[in-house]
């Protein structure tokens, strides 16, 4: 009974239990469950995998999730198979903290796959204050999801510190194909001083634009409505903005240094919110350029709204680390451009689907998970052939202990229900008021990198009042691509600064 009672409490406390149909927070190498400072319920992975060994990591801070890891010393490929939902839009994040756990001072590199498709090459390092994470937005192809670690060097062993999966709402990130995925390069809150974790468990890292020509400004709005755009950024991420140091400056320009040196397809979200209540003599309007290409087609420019958020999404575009993005004031603007937040992704094409044929998972735990093998979702999918050293999982779910509670008597049940209802109400209040609370040491602070996109779109929402008020502006770039490959002086800096895709802890 005590175990089931604790389970219900953990579920009720989970920030994502109120809306997420798929929610996993796995502390790899751990065997216990706990709640971190963000009220996220973490579970160990000993019931989810039969392969690998748990190792303890000496860490210099109190971040629980980095204190253990699971290393795989046998098999070319080892996988976690987790229960999912076919067609669900998911955020998948895998985290790695080497911490010299083996005493060899030799951080490994290895491959990461999702549902049989190559995702990214993981490159770990000797950093003791930062951990690396990789994040993907992905449409689930079946009723389960596999995340596999692939050995690429026989002298190096793959490991993982944490694995997280969250469900996103269907209107979010809707301008990519179901056979594609968005691999995070950077998600930044300009002018913020702490990392921000929102109600979807997205991590918005603090970012600044370096150079004396840039400065950070804080919004005077008492509240900012972020529900006006599909991606629903947290209010904390748009409370500050970067602008020019001089009010007479006409443009802001920087490079998307998080990308590779070669052109690759990207997906870019830019967020804007006016920081001041402008009087009749003031006007802030600007145009957006990717490289030397004009993004918006408005002849009067785009103007952020005070007290709400506008979003410009650029997709079907190509960019590299040398591509620049520029915000340029229109001729009648009296104020310089601003930008509040940014998300940059690299687009990956996925054609195959495979889960259990590449898994060493034995089954599930009470948080969900399945060892069953889904069929390909359509006739044009292709299931990769598994290798001899890949172990197939067995299926089976852990039996629920809830009947034990129900047999404990009506008074006990009523007391339990009342307790759970109060916890859920408290959590929902927290979501409404501050689900995007700044990440603390116990919950993990994160950061990624940054990108760029380009042009040819129409106003999806919003109104025209002298100039285009930014609400949602979707830009589909099919043919015109950025040609500006100069080496600019201005570059995005992340946090303190920290290496790209690293998490700076506070």
C-alpha cells in the first residue's frame, strides 16, 4: 500500500501529469525515484534495461541526475524502448555527463539513434561543471519509441546520464513533415540571467549578443500574453530583449554560429514583444533579413506588440554558421529593432522505423514503457535489419497495486483522493503562475546553440494598423536561399559563456 500511495503522490506532483500523454524522466544508472526542485518525478532505469552497468559519477554540485550513469560495454547497439503514442509530437532529450567516472580521462564519442534512424554523434568532454544534452522534436511513428546508443569506436563505450520524453501540443512546431525531425541547435531567452524551464519542459538558456553596440532591456509590461502564438513560449523568456546601444542605430546583425560550416536545412522561430508602452510620437518597425534575403514581405515592416508576443517562423531554408540574421529599422521607425527569444533547429529527414529489433529493454515500469514491437506505420517505411549483437526485448507490464489501496476501506480512499486532489490543484496553480520558473541546481539548467532562416510567406494571424503587427508570420523558403557567407564579428554567446549544447550550472 505504501508503494502505491507514493506512486499516486508522485504522479499527482508531476508538472506534466495534467496534460502530457507521454512523459518520461529517466535517471540512467539510478534505481530509486525522486522529485527534483522543478517537481519533476525522476525514475531509475534498472527496470527498463537489462544491459549495461550503473556507475557513480563524482560531481561538484548537487544536481542529482548527473550523479549516476549507465555505460554499455558490450553490444554495438543498446536501446531504451519506451511506451509512447502513435502520431504524438514529442520532445526527446538525452543528457550526458562523463565526469571521468572511469578514471581514464578519456571521454568517449558514439552515435545516437531514434526509432532506427541516426540522430546525432555524441561528443562528450572532461568538463566538470557542464553536461551535454541533445534534444529532438519528433513525431512518434508507433506505440513505442526506441532510443539507441551505438558504439562507433571499439575502444570507447557509450553511456547516458538521463533520458526525457514529453508530449507537445499538436499546433506547436507544425511546419515540418512527419518524416522529418527538428534537432535543437539553440533555444535562447535574450537578456535572461537564468535558464528557464517551461511547462513543456523546454529549456530556454540565457543569451546575449556580444559587442558594445548591443544592450539588454527589460519589458515594463506587468504581464505578457504568450498564448497568441502556436509555440506558447514562457513569459519569463520574453520579459527581456536585446536591442542596440544607440537609439539612432538602424540595424542589429549577428551570425548563427551554432550551425555547421556547410549549408544545412533549418527551422527558426524568432520571438518579439515590445518592451515599452509607446506614445504617439514613437514607432518601432523593422524588416528581417536572412543573409541578404528579405524575410518579411510587408512594405511597412513588422512591429512587436506591447503585452503580447509575436513570432516569425522560417522553414524550408538553408543556412550555415556563417549565415547572418539582420533586423533593420524601416525609414519611419524612431526606435531600433529588438529581439526577445530565439529557437534554432536543424532539420533531419527520417524514412525508416524500428524499435524493438534494436533494443535491450526487458519491459516497462510504472511510469509506462513497452517492449512490444510495433509494425511500420505505412507501406513506404522500412525496418532496418538488426545485427546479431542486438538483444531483443521481452514484453510485459508491471502489475498495478491500486487494488490494494481500494481494499483499505472507504475512509482511507476518501482521504487519499482528497490529498491527491489538493496536490493536483497546487500543481495546476503552479503551472498557471510559474511553470516557466528558472531552473535551479536540482533541476538542471540547459543550453544549446543558434541558427538562421529565410523568406516568402504570408501573415497567418494579426492585424494591419499602419504597419504589420507581428503575431504569427510563417515564412516558407523553397527556392531562395541565403547567400551571405561572410565572417561577421558579432556572434551569439550562451550563458557565461558555455560550449554549445552544454548546460551551465548556477
